[in-house]
C-alpha cells in the first residue's frame, strides 16, 4: 500500500528531490519525460523557478499550486504537477510521511493529455494507470532502444521498433523479454552501408 515498484524506490525519490525538500516538479517531469516520452518544455528565462519554501502555513503542494496557478506557468504545470503530487507521501530521502509540516498530505491528481487520462488517489493508482498505458510501453521500448544501440530511432528502424513493441506487449511488459528481443532486430543484426561513415 506504500511502495509501488521502481517509481517509489528510495533512490528514485531521493534523486527527484531538492536538498532538504521533495519536488513534485522533478517527479512529475520524470513521469512525463521518461515514462510517457512527453517532455514539458523548459520554463521561460524570466520566470522564478526557485522552489517554494515550506512551513506550517501550507503544504509544499499548496504552495506549488499557488505559485504555478497563473500564466505562463500554468500552461505546463497543469500537466506537470499532478503526476508529481502522487508522490507527496515521500520526503526528500524517499521516506514515507503522513504529514507535511503537521498538515495532511493530498496525493491525488488527474492525468491529462495521455492515453490513460483521469483521476488517481495516490501513487499506487497512478502506477496502475501507467502500467496499462500503451504510451508508456512505447516509451520504455524507445528508452531501451536508445540505451542498447547508443542512438535514436530513424525511419529505417520502423520494423525493429514494431517488433520490439509487439514482444513487449505480448510479454505483458516483461523487460527481460524486451532485452532479448533487442538482440533479434534488424537494427541489431545489420548495419547500413553509411552507418559510422560519411553519408
């Protein structure tokens, strides 16, 4: 009921935090960028990106919502904040907490602009949504493709990409099966004539 796989591993939660302060923004950005392959553009240069201070007058969530409620911030934060809020029960070191400065924690949110849009109550429900997402499966395949082959997809990789996505879907998201499949694709078995040399 508290931990939900890789997403709530202490090392991940601690990495996606500021010194002494958990970060819904960094955690939401991780979900969108690394799991949904839907990165949010960087903030404008003239926007104050200092994390809001926390104290007993309001939770970190309250203060971030207030700071990002208006334009231009809300254009991106309306999508970025909710998946990050799912992890509000985890402090900056990844430890569980029931309160933020003596105030109750709200870990609910709503995903938008994904193939699994809708409300979630906490990180467990968010993880279940992500688990059922075709966009997440495609993004994981893309991430492993880039890592294994040391390059991005090209138009010539369409068959390899489709092959990997089919294996990953049929294996119900089994990463071991995906790793084996990475060694069976045309992208792995063959090299184009111009690859590594002049075009």
